[in-house]
C-alpha cells in the first residue's frame, strides 16, 4: 500500500510539473491549476468578446458589489462616466451571519466599503487566485475591529472570505487586474448584508446592526440612483457620502 501511494504521489507531482502536457480535463480532475499567464490567455479573448456585446471595454474601470443574503457578487464596468452591470456571479461560500466582522478569528465575512489596489492581487494564492479587500479599513479600525487576509478568492472554501468557484474567480480576477493595469487606481468593493431596498431595511429595523446598515444604505441608494460610485469618507467613525 505504501509503495502504491508513493507511486501515485510521484505520478501526480510529475504531472503537476509538466502541466502543459496533461489534457485539460484530466488536469482539472487532478486538481492541477493553470498559472496566471495561461489564465489570462484563456480569459481575455472571452471576456473581451462578452464585454463588446454589451458595448463595454476590457480594461475599463471596474466596480464590485457583494450581497451576503443573496450570495451574489456583481461586476460593474464603467461606460461613459456611469457603470453598467456586466455579470452577477453566485458566491460559492462565505462565513458567518449578516453583520460586520468584529475581530480576528470570529469567522465572519466583512461588510463595508473597501478598495482593491494592485498590491492586493495574488496570482499565486493557495485558493487559486485572490485579492485582498483591505480589512480592516479606516472605518473598521475606528471601531477597533481586527482581522487579516480577508479576500475574494477561489476554491469555494471560506473562513471569513468570500469564496467563488475557480472558473468564476478567474473571470473576476482578470477583470480587476486589467482595470488596475489600465489606469484605475483602486477597484471599489462594497460588501452589503443584503440588497438595501426600503422594504428590506424596514425588516431589519430591530437588528443591533441597523444603525451601521443605515450608513451603508445611503451609499447603496446613491449608486442605485446615479450609477456612479459615491465618494465615501469616514467621519467621526461613520461612513459618509461626500
């Protein structure tokens, strides 16, 4: 049995080192992942074509919204100073309940307003691909919230992150990377507990997080009205739209 396991492991790692020689369906079953250059080569032509069908451009600025309750991640693309919805992706997995992340180890996925810069991208992630949300941000720190390595990534497992399937994170990652390479300083990511309609907010009126959610609701509503990303500041420990 030991010999068979050793042989199996040897075959697996030999295949891993020579992934380009393994047929893609076989590689996928073995859990072998393409490197970022292969992912770009595969995704860029597909995404460019899909965007063109909606009169959108590859490498244009990107905006992401996350909704916990609906388990959805939206990717918006800028078009003539406004943003148009490109795709809505199902979130494969996230941690915790509705409400913000409070402390390291609480296994809670964050809610709030984040910005993803180039140094947040990790093409060599253990979770296929990832980008760091930047938790804790200025608002989180003003409330003594702690945590680290809160990301959007692949592999469909979460201990505080927003996890996607690998094919979906490839699309999202490549779009974010292209926008940042194309001149966007940072990709905003707005993580909401739910779609913050007046009706849903009324249902949440007795939640201990209602005051926090009211701040996020103002940001949500402004984008819904204008299709432009609000300028958000933190003033006296509160999110404020400028």
